[in-house]
């Protein structure tokens, strides 16, 4: 009878350790998945923002094409993106704004 008790106790300890290991594995997996989901949600928000900006830019370009203001648009892009200016034009920059 004592041998049976010792054998049952060993099985209980082994099962307890395995159960604890299994619970730890599931908790670690859950934390890892939650971190991945959070990162993917952030990425999705960034993509949505980028998509909306692209839609706004497309709407602006369509309006320019419809109104025939290509020259104004080219001038705007040249000034804002490339820093161009007209001949004999003075451009002043506000260094305190930065």
C-alpha cells in the first residue's frame, strides 16, 4: 500500500509540473500574440492614414486637371518640394519657426 501511495504521489507531482509548464507556455504564447496584434493594429492605422492622404492628394490632382490649372500646380510643386523661385524673386525663410 505504501508503494502505491508513493507511485501515485510521483504521478501527481509529474502531472502538476506538466500542467504548470503547459499553463506557462499558453501564457507566454498569449502575451506574444497580443504584442503582435498591437503592432499590426499600429501598422493598420499608419496604412489608413497614408491611404487617406493619398485619396486627398488624388482629389486635389483631379480638381487641378478638371479646372486646367496645371501651371499653378507645377509652380506650387516647384516651390514647395524643390525650393525653386522665379527669376529676380527674393525668398525669405523664417529661421525662428524651426
